[in-house]
C-alpha cells in the first residue's frame, strides 16, 4: 500500500511506501506519548533526588525537559528525513492518521500538528515543522509547570499526569475550527491506495 496527498507538492515527494508510513506513525506516536513523561520524571527527581535543594522544582524540570525533549526532537527529525523534506503538510497528515487509528487515546495525542497549521497562518509563512516545534516547546513547558504545581500541593503522581493531559485534550477545539471556511484551504486531503 502507498499513500499520497493531493496538492501541488512535486510528484517525487507525493508518495511514500507503507513501510515508511508505518515507521513514521510509530515514531510520531512515541514522540507524542513522551509528552506525559515530563511530570512523572520531574516529580520523581524532585522527591527522591533533589529533595534537599531549595530549587528542587526547577532542577528536575530542566533535566526531564532536556531528556524528553531531546528524544522527541530526535524522533521527529527522523520522521522529517523519512518524508524527504516534504514539510508542507506531513505533520498534520500524521497527526490526523494517528488520531483516526487511535481515536481512543485522542487526548494523549500531541497537539503539534494543528498548532503548527494555525501558527503557519499567523506568522505568514514559517514552516509547519518549525511552528509545530515552537508550539510543542510551549505546551510542554506549560504542561510540566502545571503538573509540578499539582504535584507540589497534592503529592499525587496520578493527578500530576492527568494534569499533563489537559492541553493536548484541547486539540478538540481547533479540530472544530478546521471545519470552518477560514482554515479549509490549509487542510490537505489524503488518499490511500
């Protein structure tokens, strides 16, 4: 099976093998799930490793964000290379493909695809990949800080993780927005053969 999308991307970049598609989906999904690792790792380090420091909430946050973000950057760069630099829509495409196949974990799927699309519109031309990366950094930072605050007051890892799922869950809002005329021309329709 081979996948392509119908827009003005050169023919050489339109088609990827199902093998590459599967690998991209797996790496993208892993990168998305890593988003909930931050609060757990931060909380663990704060409680067990840096408990004697006054700034214990900052040090583990930095460590966990560097570790997790570094891994996510690597996975996403691999996805970009496998798609041969065709970055007009692949991030949004993978987001939608994964969302459709894994609808039962939609709140856990990262929101970098649609945010990248919106930021591309706002900034007037920055690549979807760059915009999505910036958006991912912002949401990861907010998620981690919110999770640390919850953990600080409750000492409950479960609540901390649930807090980290709040922003990705908001992906439902722009999904509805994408149905409006304003965003319709930025959508890409993909076909499987």
